[in-house]
C-alpha cells in the first residue's frame, strides 16, 4: 500500500468510527460531552504511559475509557450538586486537560513523544510510519489496527444494545420504567466516544476529532427520519468528509487533518441549506410561495 | 384489594420540600384526577410514585407488592414536552416501545408485535400515521401516539401527566374513550389534570394536592368549593361556582 493510500484509509476509518459513535451523542444532546472527552482522554493516554511505561494501543484505550467515564461522572456529580451543566463541563474538562498538559511538559512528555501541539492538532501524515510489527512481519500502520478494532467494538455494541440506546435516548423516564439500565447505557456510549477519540487522536488531534464526532452526526440528523439511518449516514458522511478533505489538502498543500475537519463543516452547510425536507432554501422557497 | 397504596411520600428539590407525607390508596377500576395549583407537585407525585425521581421517604405498593416487583403492571404517559419530538423515529416504533418488555430487548419485533402496535394505533385513530416521523404530527396526534404506547404496555394501572393539555377535540375524545374502556376492564387510572371545569365529567375520584394531600375520595364528596379553596388558596373564587 502506498503512503497516501494508508493516509486515506486512516482518514476514512476516523470518519466512520467518529461518525457512528458521534451520532449517538448528538441525538442525546450531549455533544459538548464529546468536546470535553476529546480533551481529557489526553490524561488517559499519559496515565496509561505512566502505569505501563509504553505507548501500546490497549493500555491507551483502557486509560482513555477510564478517563472518559471519569469525565462524564465528574460533570454529572457537579451538576447534581447545583453547578450549571455547561459550567460543570467547562470546569472538569479544562482541569483534567490542564493536568495532562502539565504532565506532558515534564520529562514524561519527552518519553511519550507527545507535545501539546501534536495532541491538539494530530498529524495524520506521520501515521503510515508508525507500524505494527509482529514476529518480524509488518502488519501496516498501528493506527489502522487501533481504529479498525474500535470501529468493530462500536458496531457490535450498537447492534447489541440498539433498542436500549434508542429508548433511553428518546424517552429517558420511560426507559427507566420498562427496566432499561439507563445509567449503564449512558456510560457505555461515553466509553465508545472515548475509544473513538483516542483511536483518532494521533491522526487528527483533540480539537479536530470533535468535528469528526459532532458534525457528521448533526448533518445526518438533518437528513434522516430513522435512527438506523442517522447512525449509518453519519458514518458515511464522516468517511466522505475525510476523502473530500484529503483531496483538497493535497491539491492546495495544506494540513490534512484540518482539511478533513473543514470538509465536515462543508457537508453540514450543504445539508443545512439544500436538504429537501426542511433545508433553509426549501423553507425560504415555501415562504415565498405562500406569500405570492 | 388496593391497586395502589401510597404511604408517606416526601420529596425535596434543592432542600425545598415539594411533597410532604402523601398517603392515599386507590381502588381498582377507578379514574382519579390529580388536581392542584401550579407548583403543587402533581407531576412530581407521579414521578415519585414511578420511582423516576428520588424520594426523601415513602413507599409505593402495587397490588400489595413493592413497585419493583410489579413494575410491569404500570403504564405511563409522560407530559408531551418531556421528549424530543425531532427524534428520528416513526409513530409505530414509538408504540412498539410499549411492548419491548414482552418482545425482549435483544430480539427483533415479530409480526404479531407489529400487528399489536397497529391495533393500538387504530384504537386512538392513528393507524394512518404509523409510518410518519413523529415531528410531522400535530401536538394532539403526538399525544395519541403516547396513548397508543401506553395501550401497548397492556398495564393494569395507568399514570398520565396532563394528557389533555393543549390537545384538539379528537384527541380529547380518544383519551376519554380510552379511560372508559380501561375502567370497564377494571384498570386503574390516575391523571394529572388542570382543567377544573371538566373534573366532574372525567373522573370518579379526585386527589386534591398542594404539596400535601388535601383530600382524596370520590369526586362527589371531595370536589367541593370548600376543599378547592383549601387547595388553591383564595384563587379559586373566580371559577364558575356552578361547575363545582
């Protein structure tokens, strides 16, 4: 596989994984939780390194999941104690992220080859060089394996708990009443988001991964009338944005991850303006017609 | 045997008492209207009974067993504004939710489940809208979808939170018809209701609530001008006395 081929596959996998899991949090109206988690997982990555002294995939995924759940838990605890929801998110995510930044600025940062800029922006161009070698056999870039596993886990979890996710997202109280463990489902989705974030982290970084998590879901939400369509379409839009973004990044010689994230915004704008059901243009058209 | 036994329910929110020591028992086959001013804790009472908000104290028994053992006997119609009506789902899928306990959470809905959902939709006059995305329905139609979901639960006790609020005449009729059917089948219904004019027409029992249980009993005995003044303070005087 060529160098650019790996980058394209990585981008598409990021788009699929983040798009699918992100659509769930858009539907649950907890999109800003994704913003928080995308930053706090950095603490999970550093923490995993401190414990295992390595930068292997599995400890990183576990560390990120733990910190992701911790983030959601702390935000909810503050909120229950009377702190406003958005303020709770702001307090928790900056504090945990700042802690990670402090740790990275010490000697640990040099050992993990992480710096804050890399953490924020990612660098998908380096992905093809960081390879998984097993018994001397080159199995391709590590990021592909990590993204592929997380995508598979997400699909299995969503398929398995589809009904529970659907009901608890639509009608929280009714879900409790018919015996759905709503808190468990909430943390399950939080975990999926954390996994998607950490797997995409190296490629697109903490800020741009938020675009991949939220924008495809928000776009699919405009275009679909069924939950399953939102999830699938969100994945497709994520992948498509990665392709469009890569094309323009090469054409204009600009940041690949930045271009991919911008593409999600572009696709969203198109859907917002031109979607045939209730896009802005069709609304204006109807208004004009009803007046005339 | 009592259908519902509520003892000493107290609820606080941010240390402010919302409900204080509510106790009453409900006989099967009765239609109870829960009446009280804004902020009296009517919705909170329903949610506390269902265990959806935490109680400071109190106990709920459903057909003589603790609620947790008999949860499947309870059907619930929440206030319409409590869910996101833009959610990507159609009417039939919402109704099917009422049957998920029977279907099982990890199994696909069978043909008879879908037929069951459609029967429930038909009973509230919404079968033609089964495939509609719920945001495309009017407020009254959305309320009827919730009713159909409650029907699909095939419960013994139904709790409804302001089902009559802001609905059209067709929906109002559908709700009244449903309550009559339920009563005829010895099912028990509790409804949070705010329109005092219709209380005597709709309900055979009334619970007057204002943080405390002012009184519970048959509409004939409880729904008196004197009791209403106790419940609403002086504010009831502007009401048409003839309806009371």
